[in-house]
């Protein structure tokens, strides 16, 4: 057996090699006449035994200028000293074992040494070919092991066609297992493929695709391979297990290999829609951002995510990026591109189907994405690097008509204002510019009217809207109406909820009637006969004070009328204020607040 040494070649190494090879040289009587160097290992052998089997060694000796060749350098032989030792044993007729682990290296070494049947019958190349056909490539597991061993034998293993042969066998047998599984679990073959290098894995995927395997089977293999190969980066689909260690070490060999791996995986993803879970794609995008892959790689993942964005969760959109000093930030640009691509796709689909965003015609998918975007804004609102312009840019990506209610957006704005307490009035107005106060629910408007963080104009918009509703006597049926369902279908919780809503409705109706009666009585007292002087003076004084209060409130609300000079979007006011008589408002002496 050959010996390897880390130090340069010396006499001790040669003596050791001579002693070890002497154990299996068939005759001790005939002295050796050549030393074969393979890297740092040396083999003392007989020329006539090597020449009998190897045409390559015969040519080296015959073509040498030195009439007596005593040293031959075979450092380029595939497999190194270990494989040459087995080839030399074959030349001497010494038995050794051929396995699925070493058959590829032996075959490449035999071809390198020209130990073929064409030169000598029953030579080493013929033996390895028989073993490949009858044993190694007869099963999927064996073929994968042989293909794996070809990685360190490149490029000769590819030039000899051994890689192509193994890839075809693995692809064919994997397709059979995918369609007609013979073991449990049915996807066991996807685990077997994980030992391959990504280039060989891509070749196998391409081979399976050519054979017409289902795209879902390919997707299953790719997902399993990615999770196994990037287990330190993608531990689960949620992204919470992502390991972000030493982000600044961008030039390390390990990071470079991981970067190439991600880019190769993205390049072989099938184009069919819906094959990969959205959380898997988002996890892959996190890896791409973290490893700083090519722009093409990241754009491809963003495009795939935008196609199925309606299924995304807020956690999936939290894509981190890093500064040079390792500080963790959020990649807002990727999220903006994903949302923008989805909205653009929805617009094109809407135009094709006769829809119009300006008229409030939006798909269910877009409405779902709008809620996700608002929840995402609420999640990132506390991050210090989030500026007002970036906040509004993301909020305004979704058309206003996609939001039936701005409650979620109001929540995000409130969190942002709370996290940035030093904003002045103008800056707070800019934050709130993406929100329509008229699209808030009753509870949200009630909260907004008491929210000291909001700018004054937003608070007054909410108050003015409620004032108009009270004047017209319109109650908020959309939030307080009782849903009438068949009694047989109602559960106990539904019945309790309906009872509560009915009580609230009745209480609101009662309060409104009391206010109307109170105002009516006051008007009658003004036009009626005189009363006692004490009562008259008291009444006049009361009326003066209340009239002054109402006038001041009316003037202030009039100046801040959101419908004046087109300062706000009033596209939805017709529906919300149906039945409001604003041409001749009744004169009130007392404000209702």
C-alpha cells in the first residue's frame, strides 16, 4: 500500500514505500527497476509487469530519451496513490475489492493508464465496465454513490462519459420511484439525491424533466435538497430559524459556496405556478439577500413571490439585510418591488376583464394583499430606519379602493407615531396622508377623536364626519346592524352577539330621539308666550351661552371642512352620507356633541 507524507519527498518516504509494496510484489528474487511517483508517494515496481497491462507506461518508457528509465511520474493519475496502488496490484495479479465507492476512480485510472481490453484481454477497464453495468448502476442508491464519487474525478470522469451515464441512470430510476414508489416513505429518493453536488443535482433534475416527470415531484426534490444543503441558513419555512452569523465575512470560501449554491438552485426552479410554498420562496429570498447573490437571482425570486403574494404572511415579508458592520436591517426595497409587481399584474388582469381601479373594482386577492401590507406596516413601524417617505411609499403601493376600511392602516400609523414621538405637526400630517379618515369604522373614529398623537386636521375630519351623520339622522348601519339569520342556524354565541347589537341599536335610537325632542322644545319655548321674569332671564342667559358655543364650534368645523376646496378625497362620501340634506340645513341653537 502506498504511503503519503506531508513533507517533501525524502529517502525515508521512498524506503517506506519500497517496504510496503514489497509485501505484494510477486517475486522478491527479481530486483525492482523503476520507481513510480504519485504525488508524495513512491512505488518501487518492475517495468515488465506494468508494461504488460498499461499501454501508457509502455509509451512513456519507449519514448523516453533516457535509455534506462528508473523513475516515472504519474502524479496526474485520477484517484491518487490509493487508486494507483490497486491498478498496480492488478498488473501483478493481486486480488482486491471493487466497490461502488471506488469503481469510478478505478475506471478513470484504467482509462488514463490505457489498461483497456484493446491493449490486453481482460484488462482493468473491462472489469470496471462490467462492475458498473452489473452491480453499481443496477440500483438508484448505487448509481447516486458512483455519481457522487465522480465529483473529485472531474474533468476526466465527464470526458469519459461516466458522468452522463450515471446521470441518465439516476434520472430514469428516480422518475420510476416518483411515479411508482417501491419503498416507504414514497419520497425517500429525494433524500438520496441530497448527497450530490449542486451541478450534478441540476443535471439529474434536467434529466427527469426530459423524461416527463410531474413538476410537483421535481419541486419536492428541490425543496428537500435546499433544506439539506442550506440547513444552517434555512432551518424552517417560517424564517425564524435563519442563522445570520458573521454577515460581514462576505468573501469567505463557505459563503462563496453557499452563494453559488443558492444561485444554482434558483436557476433550476420549474416555471409552473404554485409548485413551491410561499414561505419556502421567501426563505430562499432571505438567503439570497444575506449571501448577496446576483441581481438576477434576487429578481427571479421576487417575481415568483409576487405571483402568489395573496398567500404570503407578514413573517414571510420580514426580509432582513445587513450593513457592513453586521447591523440587521430590513430589505424594504425587495418588499416594495414584490408588492408593486403584484399590483401591476392585478391592474393588467383588471383591465383585461373590464375592471377599473378608479371605480373601486378590486379583486379579492388584491384586498387580501392590502390587509397584509397594512399588517406589515404595523410590524415594521417601530424600526428606527423606517422614514416617513418609505412608510408612505409602501402604503401607497396598494390602491385606495382595495381597502374597504382603513382601520388596519390607522393602526400602523398610530404605532409609527408612537415610535417616533419627536415628529412635528407637518410630519405627522405627512404620515397620515395615506389614510382616508372617512373610511374608518365607528370604533376607529372614536379612538382617533381621542388620540393626541394624531394631527388636529385628522381628528376634526373624524368629528366632522360624525357631526354630519348626526345631523342627517343616519345611523351607522354597516357597523351596528343586526344580522338576521334563521334561528335554527344560530349558535349561542351568535345569539348573544345579536342581542348586544340590538341593545346598542336601541340605545342609540333612544338617544337620538331625546336630542331631537330637546331641540324641538327649545325652539317652541323661543316662539311661545312670555314666562316669569326670573325664568325668562334664566332661559335667555342659557340660550345665549349655548348659542355662542354652537356658533364657535360651527365656525371652526366650517373652516376645517374636509370637503371644501377639494382638500380630501370625497369619492366615498356619496355612499356614506346618503340622505343627508346639505342644501338647507336646519338651524340649530344647540350643538349635539
